[in-house]
């Protein structure tokens, strides 16, 4: 299976996911199927980084798309506040893809310049953690609107406050460094999915952070990890209803067989189609579900 074929499968899964997210009355299993989309696209990008003819232009394209989508999301959030609409758009996987690629470039630069590695990682870690703490304080204490902060996150290239958080960025990095070693890829990806499963089934991390501190700590950890932590100490262990209807990110494991079938060949496809289709179909479905069918 080529990378292009894999992208097309992810495209269908993505459409089903946002139909389930935005159209009232649709079954939850549409979003279960939608869990296939993100990991498959991350895997395709892992191949795309190596095979692109101009990496700098590739990075710039993702970065600009991330900022533009954040701006549109911000405008929609303002519209929602001034009307009786109930939901807005918060999705922006462009920001996560850019943060992931930037993270990989930091790793690669450190490998090529070992004398600068420690200073580079200290600077990078300080920047990322400081921004995430500031993000949490502004959101939870000051009350800065979420859409404004997501725009700031996109501009800064934040690894910890992008959609999906640190675990999604790590997922992209796992794919990049293991894409030619299917056994290592499968083991690494399974461990990542296990983190999501244990959190959904038992709420271990949420319970721990709720014991260690208050709402601000839980909010901060939820932002940077991409895990659902709220209410972990108040719901039963291994709550099937919760796992199937509220916190079902562990279902990304279903993408593994598709990923393992990919041969890494590019295949034929239009280069910029997905950059346009991704935001366009989200906004169309949001408008249909929030304005036309509400």
C-alpha cells in the first residue's frame, strides 16, 4: 500500500469523524472510525519529511497553514460569542504536525552538533515549558479566551499546547524514526496506545495529579499531555460507557495494521489537496451542523 492510498483511507476516516463531531444525532461510532485519521496522517508526514524536495518550504507551508487556521478559528469563536451558536471550531492538526517536525529537527540538529546539544535542549525545554505554564495561567486564572491562546500556540510552535499535546508529537517522532523498522514501530506505537488506554480505563494519571494539586495542575497536565484527566477520581474504574463515549483515543491502536501495510512509496496524488480539504471540510460540516441543522 502506497502513502497516497493510506492518505485516502485517512481522508475518509477524517470526514466520518467530523460528521460525527458536528452533525447532530449522528452515531458515536463515526468518531471511533475517525480515530484512524490522525495517526495515519502523522505516519504519512513522517515519510513526506524525508521525500520532499524542499524541506524549508515544507515547514513554512505547515507553519502558515497552522496560523491561518488558528486565525479562522478565532474569528469563528468571536462569531459564536456574539450569536446563539453552541459550538465553534478548535481543531488544527497543522499546528501539531509543525510542532512535531520542529521537534524532530531539534533532535537532528543536536545529533549533528553534539557540542551545542545540551544548550539547545535546555533552551528548547525552557521555551516550551514556560509557554505551557503561561498558557495554563492565562486560561485558568486570567480567563483569556481559548481561541486567542490557540493562535499564540500556533505562532510559537508549541509542542505542549498544540492539538493532541505532547503524546501526539511523540507519536509523530516515533513514526519518523521507526518507519523503516516495522517491529520497533509496532512495539513503540502499542506502548503509546497503552498510555491512552490505561488513562481511559483507570484514570491513573488524572487521579495522581488530582491528589498532588488543584485544578490548575490538572489543567496544565491535561493541556501538555493530550490526555483526558478531568473527573478521573470521581468515575468508576474501567467504566466502559466512559471509554466508548467520552475518552476513546485509545482506539487509535486500530490504525496500526494499516500503517504496517504501507510500503513507503509515494504514489500519485495532488500535492496541495489535503492542505485545502482539511480545513474546508471542517468549516463546511461545522456550518451545516451548527447553523443549518441546529
